[in-house]
């Protein structure tokens, strides 16, 4: 039975943000004052998501407090979960954003002219922003032993994890009648929350959303675009019925692996290129993608550096490769067009085991009744409201969604990077046979040693929460010395 979830607040008096987060956030967000509001990106403000006119999912069983945990909110005037969005306000926001966006885009174009081919924008952040990044962050402590997860021997990809072929209702996973004893996490989609393993590593982040009044209009624009685009796509059976579920899904960006001799731009079949490019280049997805990459830079600076360094090397080697976004270090994006995106239990084993993917939930559904994010090895069922973003190590942790109502709509946008891209960059942007042909026997042995250590080295890049010896309630968080990591906070106090 999974360990009962405990919550801690992370204080950051001892964290040197100037040193550790000097390059943690993209210039894209430094230029956008709304997204970089020092008090807002990871605020504890309440969720405000679009109301659903569609029939809700079945009412879950009566919830037992022993297996339900509600993340606290600092708001003194919370709104209901499905607070309706005013279209009058939506139109006003669009006009305001259009004017502000013109100014910001002009600044970004000027900055990009200074970049070398294939170079990503520099990551910078205001000092006041860095000082408040995780001041109010919460953590969920689990008994997961991350080092035992199924990374492949070379550490670039993972071994195939446990999978399934069905969608579970939330009441099948929680409550007295549940066959599998999961813990329900009632997340409002805004409160920044790290998920910790047994050693205190932050293995996943419930990042939330920027505290920007216009963010809901960004979400609605993205949903509207997906609904308009889906009927225009030519979708094969493989694109609608696949190992991740029975819903329309297409990927866009740069990929490698699966028999490819070198990295290439993913090809779109049947005239889908124009439609997919229109979605990827839309301003709403540009903002969503930039936010996801910014979260990676903030919570996982060492992993972000690895992504940036490897991606730049791949891009510089082949000018024909086109990245999705200037403000994102992720090489590819999967757009799940739904209209009812409900993932089966699966892993994305072709991704980097120590890496993360950024998943943004979209649509119109009741997140308290369906669409939950299920992290199987962690024993968690997490409410995942539309418009919010999470980062998870999708290569090694099995994940899925719970069922939504028959008339509800759920989409998602996922950014990721194939593990083979990192191998290609590390091997000098050449095939493995050519790479090894140029090595001596001693160098080959050293390369094998590095392969064997890559998973452990990757784990050392994940940040850790370290409990103070004198902190109340700190006994539940052991300190691990098996890697340098990044110690976020020196005191842990029970909530």
C-alpha cells in the first residue's frame, strides 16, 4: 500500500538564488511582465476555470478523509472550481493582450537577431522574481525509490514500463471500494507543489499557471483552436487508436530514434502540416510552451542546462532542423486533440529517464470528477484542472488519466525530448558505429563506464528538499548524500 501522503512547506532562507538560478528563466518571460510577476507565477491564488455546459462525470464515492488530502490555498476569497468566464472580459483581455503582445514581440525580435544560428535565448530573471520562486511551494512526500525505476543500461532511454488498455473512473482508484489504494490529491491548479521520493528528490512538479488575468483567455484560445483544427485533420487509425489511448494525437518538432539515422523534423501526413504548424505557431501555444520550459529552468536548473546544451548542439549541426519555439528547450510537442483525451496507463520510454515532460491540461470538464493525473508508482490520483501545467518524468513513471463525462471535452499539450537526441549530441552528432569506430579500446571502456553511471548522474541533477535537524516534523524527510543535487530550503515545517 502506498505511503500516506504528507505535506511540508519549503522555506528558502538559505538558498542562494543568485548563484543557483542565475540562468533559470527564459528571456521570453523576463520580457513579459505579466508572466514574470514576482508575486504571481507560483501564487496560492484560487483556481478560475471555464464552466462546463456538458454533463459531468459520475459522482465519486463518499470521500474518506484518510485517503483524501486537500492542498491549502492562501486565498481569503476563493472562487468555485468551475467559476464561469465572462466573454465580455475575454474580449477585453484579447484587445489588451494584442497591444501588449505587439510591444513584447518587437522586443523579442530584436533580441533574437543577436542570436547565433540554432542558439536558444539566454535564460535570465529579475532578482526579485528569483527570490520568490519557491517561497510558498508545497511538497508531497512519497515512498517511491526513484533509483529502482526502469532506466535502460545506457541511461539515454528507459525500459518499457507497466501499461494498460483501459480508462479508470476515479472511484475505482480511491475510496473504500477501490481495488488499488491510491491517495487523492485535491489540487486547485495554481498552488506550486513538488512531489518527493523517499530520498527527498523532487521527481515531479505541479506547476500550476502564471498569475496573469489574461491566462484564462490564453487557455480558451488554445481550446477553441484545437476544436476548429481537429475536423480539418486527416487522421489515420494509428493517430486515433494507439497505446496511449483512443483519442486523436499528433506530434510536431524534432525527433530521433525508431530507426532514424539522424535527427529530423517530424513529417505530417496528408496535408496536416499547414494545420499543425498553425497550432504550434499560435500565440496561445507559444505562451504555454514558454511557461513549461520556464518551470523546468526554475525547478530543475541542472536538467534544463543539459536540455539546452544538447539541443543547441543538435541544432547547430543541422541547419535544416526547425525548433518549435524560441523560448523552449523541448524538442517536440504532442498535441492531443481528443476530443476526450483520457490516457491509458503508460510510460514514454523513448524519453530521457532523468528528464521531464511538460503537460498542460486543456478543455472544459470538471477536474474534481474526472481527468485526474494518475502517477502509479507514487500511488497518487491528482486533480488536474484545465489550463494548468505539470512536469513529470514520463519515461520511468507510469501515468494515466481518469475518465471524464461523456459530453465533456479534454485536450492536452505535452512538450518532450527524445532520449536519442541526447545520445546523438554526446556522440558528436554521428551514428553510434561511426562514433565507436573512432575510439580506442580504453576510450570504449570509459564510454561504457559513463553509460553505466548516466542514470545515477541524472538522478543527482534532480533537486532535493533537505530537512533541518531542528525543524518540527522533519523526521519524515531523510537527507540523501548520493548526489550533489540542489538543496531547496534548509527548514521544513509541518503544515
